């Protein structure tokens, strides 16, 4: 996100108003130790909030799937954090931010190296330290694999999923991210994605789509011309997950300001909140009209759809525009889930609809609603196409190779019994197997 650094002079004018440094020092564009601490502390708080999102994903996925697969869901979401942090430390961070490179791929070396100035105010204009930068970005990286986890739930082999996640998060995600946030070719063309509608959500969504196509649907999901509902086991757990995700999104979007700038952080909080609310309303009215009943699972995904939709332009659209973006995202997610079911693309939690479809919409919406006249719809569409082509093909090839060599799907018997017993040898809820056989 180096290309999105806020104006240093504007930041120091703000500092002067707050009384952190005298005006003369601000004119010299030097960050005071106090403001450096404030900036860095806010970025760490934002990092903690993004970390909480992974608990939200775990709760949402577990709630929207069957009880017999809960341990498996929780196991995947726990290991994804470890995979994301370690691969990003080993190579991902330096792939995503390689410094001077050809705009398509570059590498600044293995492991973390803050250098002489990495832990001082000389790094990133005094907005945060090198290690804070790494940790904030690493939380984003792990999110891409979490999106895939929900889409392939209840029938994927654990080992195969973990191998795929390691490759995708360690190599594919950071290379794609470098094209914009690392100062690559799309950044040079003016493509804009504030906090990751495309760079995080669509990148994960394209991978999810490729994996689901190769994996196939769950047993019993489709028969003849019918779509058979396989209901999740805990709507309260799913609802808790969405509220945790919404809370975490304040760090996801608010932290993407990349400083404690009071004006931008406040604006981002407002547009983020309003878009989520509008997404709920859009999904509610759509399901009430189409299905004749208000569907809680769709409304929960409507909130996430609004959040994903606003993520690309949260800092550059007005609150009124955020309402429109969120409302359309809430409507889109309902029709998208129904369309994928008609195409027999089985996504147990609606991850592809939320993160891919609404991620694309949010990215394009920047070209429509942005207050910055330099943001172009054509360039936004170009970015969507570039990421779609690269990420879908890369994920299809990686997961396809794993399918040939390791296999990606559990047996029908294992799927019917449940992955908790078959993959982990334990139950998510005591006595579930006894209850299930009665």
C-alpha cells in the first residue's frame, strides 16, 4: 500500500492542530516522537482488529456448515493464520513489496529485514515501523486462504487444502498484490484499490471458484433439476461470526489509511458502516421479494457483501455513495448465490458470491462514485480482468496439480460420516455421533 501513503504535509497540519508539534517543525515535515507513537499504535490496533476477523470467519463457516464438520472448519481456520504469517515472513512480504522491479514480479530477498531505519520515524514517513507494516499486511495475506476454506468446506482433503493454501498465500497472493500495493504496473496505470476489494477479496474469490469447480459439489446437494438445501447447524454462531467480521473490518479498512489521520480514519469508519448497513437492507428486501421469506443467512452475507463492496473505495467515496454501493452489493449477493446454485457450483457459505462478485462490484464502483477524477472505470475494469485471469488460472493449475498427485476430495463415506471423525478422530460436540444415528 506504499502507493496510497497520505499527504505528509496534510498529516503535519493535522498534527499542528492537535498540538503534538509546533508549526515550525511541521513546516519542516518532521514527525514528532509523539505522533510517530500515535500513528504506530493505531496501526497495531488495526492489526489486532484484522486478526479478530479470522475468528469471525471461523464462526461464520462453522455455523453455516454441518455440525459433523466443525472441528475440520476450526482446524483449517487456525492453521491458515500460521501459514499466512510464516510464508509472508519467509518470502511473501518481500514479493509483495520488492522495491524497484519490473512491475510484474520482483523479490527483495528471504526473511524480514528492517534495515537501519525500519524501526524509526524515517520509515514510511513516520506512519508506522517496518515490523508493524509486516504484521498488518500478513493478516491480510491469511484472509485470502480463509475465503477458499469456506467455499470448499465439508468435502476437501485437509492435507490438500493446506498444501494449496501454502502455495497460494506464499506466492500467488503477494505477486498479485505487488501489481498495485507494491508499486507495480497496475499502480502505474492508476488502478485503485484502497483496502482490497480486489487485492484480497477477489484474489481469494477467484481461487475459491477454481477450487470448487475442480472439487465438485457435496453429496446430495444437487439431484436432477433440484437444489437441495444442506442447512448449517448454528445460525447463532454464524451471526456472531458476522459481527466479529464487521468489528474487524474497522481495522481492515481503517488501518488501510496507513496512519492515525483523524479525517480519513473517521470517513472510512462511516462509509464502511453505512455500506454494511445498506447491504443488510438490500439482501433483506431481495430475499423477502424473491423467496417470500426473509432469509437470515442471506442477510448475514448481505452485511459482508456491503463491507467487501466498500473496501476498494472507502476513503474516496461519499457516505451517500456508500449507501448505493452497499445496497447494490446486498442485492447482488442474493442473486449470485442463486445463480451459482443453478450452475451447480456448490459454495456452502456463499464465499464466492460475497468476496468475488461483490469484490468486483466494489472495485468497479470506484470508477463510478469516487470523488477523485483520476479514478477511471476503464482502468478499474482492466485491473479486475488482470487479477481474474492471473489468480483463476494460477489457482486452477495449482489445485489441479494437487488433485492429480494427492487427490483433493474425501471419499463419499468419509463425507457422509463427517470430517471431524474421519480427518481428526474427534467430535465438535460431545455425543453428536450417537444423536446422529438415532
